[in-house]
C-alpha cells in the first residue's frame, strides 16, 4: 500500500495517520452528489465542497466531482468562490438557455452541452414536443469537475456508475469525467435520431401510399422538432473538435483519443439530422402537391355531378314554362317520354365522366 501523506500527527505505535475523512452535513437538494476520487477509486466518506477540495489538495492527488441540479445564484456562489469559477461562466450555468460551447477562463474550462430526450406519445398536436431538451454545463479544473444540469432528464448517475466501475479510466483525471459526460450526451443524440428516423419512415410511407389521408400538421411538427435537435447538435461540433485536437492541456493526452471517437459519433448524428431536414422538406412539398391533386379530383367530381343534375333540371325548366305550343304536351305518353329522356341523358353523361375518370 502506498504511503499516505502525513498530517504531522503520530499515534503511540508510530503508525502513519489515516487520511482525513470529514463527515459533512447532508448535501442540499440541489447537490446531487459530491465525491473524491483518488487513483480512480471513490474515497469513502460524506463530503461538502470545501472539505472535499481541501482533502484532495492535502493528498496532492485525485479530484473532486460535484453534481448540481438547477442551482440558484445564491446556492452556487459558495462553490464558485471555493473553486475560483469565473462569474460569467457561473451566470451561464445558473440561467441556462445557452448554445453548446467551449470556453476557457484562466485555469478552468467551461463547456455547455444540450441534452435531448425523445418523447413517444400516441396523440400529437401542434403544441406537442417530440424532442425534449435540457442543458448540461461542465466546469473542469486541475483537481475538480463540476456538472450543472438543467431539465428533468439526462441524469448523470449512470455515467458516474460506469466510470466508478472502470477505475483505470477514472484515474486519468477530471478530463475522463468530461469525456464520459460528452459521450453520454452524444449517445442520447444517436438514440433520438434513430427514433426520429422511424417516425419519418412512417410519414414517408403515408405520404406516398395511395388513398391515405395526409396530415400536413404532423410533418410540420416533425420538421420543427428536427430543427430543435439540430440546434443542439451542430454547435457542438466545433467544441468537440477542439477537445480532440488538444485545445487545452487540462485534457489528458490519453483522453484526447476518446474525444475523437465522440467527435465521429457527433458527425454521424449531424449528417443524419441534415438528411432529416432535407427529407422532411421534400415530404412537405409532396404533401402539398398531393393535397392540390386531391382538391382537383374533388372539383372534377363535383363538376361532373353538377353537369349530370343540370340536364334534367334544364329539361324540366323548359317544360315548366307552360307555353301552349310545347311539343308533346298533349300526348298521352309525353310525360313518361320526358322522364326517359332525362334518365337517358344522365346515364350517357355518367358513362362519359366515368370513362374519363372524373367519377
């Protein structure tokens, strides 16, 4: 077992002192978790942010990982002061509604990622949301990483569990956590795009299947949600590229190759989203053309029936003028003959329109 740094205290048996473990008060509701990791393993104990960073710096190794959920400005001020976070980055983390970006403040790296979730609902309206979005901010320092989450989804408990199960990866430092978070977010992008792909395939089949009812509102809804996904994916491309290329020494060289893999996945998602947008534009045009064609067909049917109905109406109108010298008015079979002429004319017109596919 490696020797632990001394605190200047010795017990009666001259044994090296145990590491300092302080029992902190229960974390607040906005603090999801606060832990120390040394050599890739979680240090036992309950910590608050100030005790945790003090212990890490006393050890001279390891780092602190703090997870926050929608903190207010008052709640995050103490953490920001302890870790020396820049006030502009703190303001962005509190108020959210930021574009994906990567910024460097002195010895701290600040990254914003958009989180997405696919909402599968049977009934959708113009106000429905297929893609639910949130935000995730990451503060990265030499010996700490702080994640700030906004939204009801995209929790990081799974990411933390996976990293804790892989001490070798976690031993690479805070940048390994940043990679784990980015990889998790991009994986959700892939899941959402695959779900949207299935929806678009169904819409495409409906549009080009004869006799189906076209729901243009659904296509516009899907196009709007694809644009929402696009706003989350495309701005992240450049920051991910910079991390893979060695933008900052705070990202370990061993981790940089992992970011290249995330960058590849992100590029795939970006291409899919661009293809979705083009395909939906085509489907909108096809839908409008099909609706126009359907309206023209309906107008032809209406015109055909009007022509058929107007023929007996015309004959009845002429004989209804009650002139003395109307043909066949005094003939016994004049009335049945007029009815037969009306019926015959209607039948002839019906066959003509049917042959021309107006009916």
